[in-house]
C-alpha cells in the first residue's frame, strides 16, 4: 500500500519523537565496585544489572564500574551520598563510618554461624539497619556475603597464633571497629586503601592484612603473603547502596524493578561467594600458602571489651544474641 508523502513525513516525525521519548525514559545508573571483574561479587553486580534491565522492560541500565575505577569504598560511599554516582557495592565495615548502626554486623564474632547470620540479616534487625541508612542519604538493598575475614602475613613472618600478631603492622579498613579490634589483638592497625595493599606487603611497609579467601586470591595478595591464619574474626556482609534522592525520584515501577533485581542478585551472590571461597582456599594452598586452622577462643577473649566500647550498638547486640 502506498502512502501520500505528507503521511510518510508525519509517520517519520512520530517515529523520531517516540524514539526520543524512549531514550529519555531510559534510566542510567552507575554502580561502583572496587573488586576486579573475576571476583564473585562483581559477577553478581553484572547479574544485578541484567535483572534490573529485564524487570524494568529495558528502562533501567546499570553500568558496573569494577576494579576501583571510582576509587575505593570510602570514596564511592561519599560519591553516592552526594550523587556523583548513583550506586556502590560496599562492605559493612566501611559503611559503618556513615551509618553507625550497620557497624554491629562488623563486630568480631557477632554471628554464631552462617544460619544465625542470615536469620539476623534477612529479618527485622537487618531491615531496621537498612532503614537507618536513609539518615545518610542512602537506600540499602539486600545484604550479600563477603566471606569471613582472617589474618595473613607477608613471606618470612610466620603466623601460627594470636601471639604472632603482637606489634605487627596490619592493614585494616578505615573503620573505628576494625581499628579497635586489631589494637585489642595486640597489633598495629594501619588503615590503607585496598589498591595499595599488595605493594605494601611486597615492600614490607605492611606486615600483614586481613580478608576472605576470595579477595586474598583475586587481589594477588597470596603471591606476597604466604601465611594465612584461619581465625575468621569478622564476617561482615556486603551491600549495594543507592543515592536516596535518585531512588525516590524514580517511578514506582522502576523502584520495584531495582529492589527485586537487588534481592535476586544478593541470593545469587551468596551462593557464588560460598562456592568461590572454598575454591579459593584450595587454590592458594596449591600455590604455596600455609593455611592454618586455629582455635579462635583466645581471639574472642581478647576482643571482648569492644562490645562495651560502642554503647550505641548495645540494643542491636542484645537483639542479635536473642536470634536463634
């Protein structure tokens, strides 16, 4: 069927207007991730982006910037708060600097085991903590697994127990809880950006650090730190946070799509991380790292004062202890 030229022009103009409106309707969100592309949490962030696009019928595009392109967690939290970027995935230890209540999940040995951990995080306590993030201008989504953190030291510095930490310079995340914990264990806490740790271990500026097996492997720290003490002092969750003003300004349908995608991506990430930590442990052992299991009772006793030094967390501490 042939159309008069005027109708063809009208149809062409209508197509251009419709296409322009569709382009304007697309919501582009930048998500900062400090881990490399091969880390399970980064893989999960890409899955989050795929799900958000699917559940929003293509209206939401989440761009994942991995490998610390926007800086380390302290910087990306600040950038998200002020809206320079829209989202970031961070560890609860660092996030506690701006949302103090999340620090309860970063206390050493706060969780009895994995089941207890997720009963807390997925229950009312986790919901209450996430709600408090609004005070910092953030929206928090479902908690994710970040592994259990243990200490490791550079080659030539044996690490067999608590006594070997005495006087050692240990890199920690820039958090009052992490710093105080290392002090109570007799070491010298040294906050440092994650990206600087490898060279600091390699050159002897740092004696050691602490992290989970996956990060220990993907960061390359295992190449220069050959002693890993499996004390599992911390098991803080990770979480995606978003600028609240940006989130609140989205249509309800897009908010729901992001929340649904974040929930499913968190469950996906947990499974990936548990599997990856087991594989990473074996990989670093095969690469010559000495991994020692340890009775963490002396560690637990040494850090006991920390529970009284953060009275603002006492209510949450008591509630967590009552969860079965």
